[in-house]
C-alpha cells in the first residue's frame, strides 16, 4: 500500500486564528509554495493580492458571505487569488487557468499546514465587490479568497462555527468516486 503524506491527510481548513501577525518570511514561504505549483506550459496564470492596509481589509471583509464574516475577519493574512485566463487560454471549452490556480492554492495550503498555520480557501464572497474594491482589471478573474494565520483557540469561535471546526474530517471511500473504463462502472 502506498504511503500518504501525513500533512496531506491531516490538513484542515479550520476557522480559528491566533491574534498574531505572520512574519514576512512565513508569508514569503507560502507564496513560494504557491509559485512552485504545476502549470501547463509553465504559463503560471496566477496573481495573489494581499489585503494589508486597513482599507483593503475592510474591502475584503465587506465582500465576505454572512457565514464567512463570522470568522474570517480576524485572520491576520487575507488574500485574493486571481487567475488571468489569457495567460492560459481556454482550450476545447475548458478554462485551463482554473486548474493551474487550483494547484497553486493547494500547494500553499499544504505548505501552511506543514508550518503550523491554518489556511482556509473561501468560495462565499461577492465577486463584484472584490473586483471593484481592489481595482482588478477585466482580464483578471478572482477565483477564491484565502485567510491564513497561526492556529488559534477553537473555543473562541461562535458555537455554529466551532461545530464545523470540531467536526471529524472525513472523505469518501475511493470506490465512491473512482470508476473503471466507463463512468459508473465500479473501480474494483
């Protein structure tokens, strides 16, 4: 049987952050992991916008969905992950830049977990508020928001959010999502 890396198996997208800023070297290590992700034809169609000023944090927080507003504003590092489709053009109807950006995000998430951080990627946010608030040009597409920081105390979260962070992490069995030769044909 193959050996799965512990950091991949154990990584979580928790929502509790310590009230401690990340050191510049720590942020750089996350960005370095991001940039070393696989990229088709090495085009690297990604950008990372870090919200560091008070105004940028306000824009970021204002764009969050109601559920994400319950926990994400306290994160010390807030990032808008952006793809540039023209740098990894659509082919056969597929938005290929999304694959590369996804690889880069996962690299960052695994690196962060290995460094004792929690990193949470979010899909719950207002696209227009992010584009307008951060002056993102039309040829660039925000893909996800990410919050990162040192792990805090789960007990400090409101009950609804705490329950999510305390819920056991589970995954489907391989046979539930893997097929052989045709969709729906059992793998084993």
